[in-house]
C-alpha cells in the first residue's frame, strides 16, 4: 500500500508557473467564484451541473492550474459564460506582427554546376 501511495505522488503532475502566471489563475478562480455567488448558486449545485466534484470546483475557485481545462470550461458553461472561453488567445498580436514582417527562412545557395572536363 505504501508503494502505491509513493507511486501516486510521483505520477501526479503539477504545473510550475511563474508568479505572474499563477496570479492570473488565482484571479480567474476569484472571478468564477464571484460569478457563481452573483447568481446565488451553491457550490454543490454548480459542481453537480458541471459534472465535477465539489472539491474540484473548490480548486478551480482557488485558481489551481492543475485542474483540467475542460473542468474550467464546464464551470463557464454552467454560469452562462462559455462564450468567454472563445476569447482565449483570440488576439494574437505577436503572431500577426511576425506574419507582417513576412519572415522568410534562409534560402539555400544555388548548386554549383560541376564541369566535366
């Protein structure tokens, strides 16, 4: 049994984020909790409608980055905010700037003709 416990700890993957990224998850969790409270929905009801456990909802509301993205989406759906999910990475400013620069890969030098003779 101890071996299984150790194995579970080793297999558990955790996301290591920089402090600024971590704060974004925490802020998202807080906004989701506030949205739930504004609608006067209990945590148990939201978790049930989202098909997740109450503990998972609690982790989401704390901004736990280890919770599956699908669970975050389910909470958005239950709260009527699923269209907000479509806003993620919508405005790719960096990608458009790179595209506008029309970065081209280096062209290969033409092959030299081998003269026989």
